[in-house]
């Protein structure tokens, strides 16, 4: 493995990551100048930007362009980027009073769009700190999409079978031979969806503009960090819940498929089996939870509450508008929420979980094995969008689903 190449690539990533500190730095300067906030709150962001750029500049001196990247080098770059960026991103949290592990936890939770937080008293933190959390998972959301849809398949990690297993068939249509062009397509779509949610929340709700920006970045990245301590429930806005529900659902769809559907061939959205299964699951879990919640015909408000929370769990966003442990949530209603949590989002999206396409192919595999009992000598290939799925890919998919379910039960 060429360590100089790995260090050089990480150095360039650090130099670009320094730009992320600009937004909270400018907001902190604005608050300090107009609202009398403490100028000392700017120091961690200025220091983080300086450290990120200087370390990146030093490491990038060793970078030498290489026509071919070895698999071990690619994996080292991917793993190293999460480790190095997490350390730099934690600087503002350490400055704010968190210890080393809590600060690192908060930073990595943002970058990986996990959405778990160790912050308890939001009044002790400043607006730049909440914007920094939003920036982290907005960057992390795009990074996850670019990594699994663009970078890893093009590097040949696990071959073409992994590309087929990880994403819908539409992914291969949008991925171009040049990584930069593909990444720019996804980034533009990412920006358009974020701005669309910002505009919708500004025009149709009374949510403060700062909260609109942070919550929109959290929605599209499916990160779930909200500047309000009670999450979306704290705004008491049905309109905001409907809007965020829609964008959470969109963010759980494959971004390459969205690009093709919006800008090339809209009919592809109607043909994709993974999208059909995803939307069908959303409808079933939403209606089922609503009926179980009221033990009868649900009202529009009940549908709104269940739709929001099902979309949040389905996309792995993590927003909340209700306390599942409290009344009137029943065990039967929670079962539908658990189903949404297990199904999760489509491959090629910012969502987490085992991905819908794996469930689709796993169910097809189970159906085929049942048919083999009746037709032991039959040739029963499994197809997805008129393409035959390789047996090796099927075995890998079923194994991943089995391990995921086993780990979940633990």
C-alpha cells in the first residue's frame, strides 16, 4: 500500500473540509456584532479551519496522482477520512465543554448522519454550534451517497455484483465514467432538495429561519439533528410536519433514480421495484399504525402523526413528533413503527439500514426456494428489472439481511 498516496488524498480532503467551518464562523461573527454574543465562541471554528487546512496542506505535499488505486488504498482512504475528519470536527464540541469521547461522539454522529446526541441542555450552546451540527450531517449525507454510489463501485470494491446489490438498476444509468461529473449531479440534486425544503418551510410555516435551515439540512441528509430540544414536536406546526414528512420520504429514495426520474426519464420512477416496495411499506405502516392508535377510522391529524414518525424511521432520519413510550401509543401501533425501522430506505439514498432492495431480493429468493420444493429440477433464475441476479450476489444479500436481523435481536 502506498501510504504517501493515502496521506495525500486525506490531506486534500482536510483542505476542503476547512471550508465547512466558514458557515458557523460567519454566523458567530454576525451574532457577536449584532446581538452582543461572545467573540470567544468564534475561536474553535477559526482554530478548526486553520488546523484542518494546515494539516491538509502538509499531508497533501506527499500526494502524487496515480492512474490506478489499489483496493486496500481505497479502503484506507475511506476509513481514514472518517477518523481524521471526526477528530477535526470535534474541536468546537471540546471547546464547548464536552470531554474527549463525548465531543468525538457528537462529531462522528453528525458526519455519519447517525443523529444520536449527548447534548442535554441546549441553552448552554450557541447558534453556531447548532449550525455546525447541521453542516456536519449535511456533508456526511452527501458523502455517504457519493461513497457508495460513485466512489466504491468505480474503484471495483467487491466488483459489479456489489454495485447491483447496493443499488437499484437505475444507478448504473446515471453513473458516468468520470467520477467528478457523477458527484456533481448528485450534489446539485442534493442542493435542490435542500433549497426546496427551505422555501417550503419559510412560505408555509412560522418556523424561525435559522431553524428552517438546520432542519432542512437534517432532513435531506437524514441526520436528525434539530436545534430545538424537543425536535420537530417542539414547533407544534402541522404544516411543518407534513412538509418534513414529504422530504424525509424523498430523501430515502435512491438519488441516482431521482436524478433520472426528474431530469431524464420520469417513467423510471414508475418502473422501479425498489421504489414501489418502499412506498408500499410506507403506506402500510402509516395506515396500520394510525388504525392501531385510535382502534378505528383515523382522523387526518392521526394520519399526520403516524406518517411523520413512519417516514422518520423508514428513512432513518430520527426526527420525532411524539413520545412512542407514552399514551396513546399502544404495542400494536409500535409494531408498525418497528416494521418501518427494519425496512429502512432505498440503496443510493442518505438513509441507513439494510436497504429495501435487499429485502426485495431476499423475498424473491425465499419464494424461489419454496418453488423448488415443487419443482426440484426447474431452472428458476431471479430477475430484477429484466436482469438476472448472480447467485453469488444473492448469497451475499441474504447473508447481510440475516446478520442484520440477528444483530437487531441482540
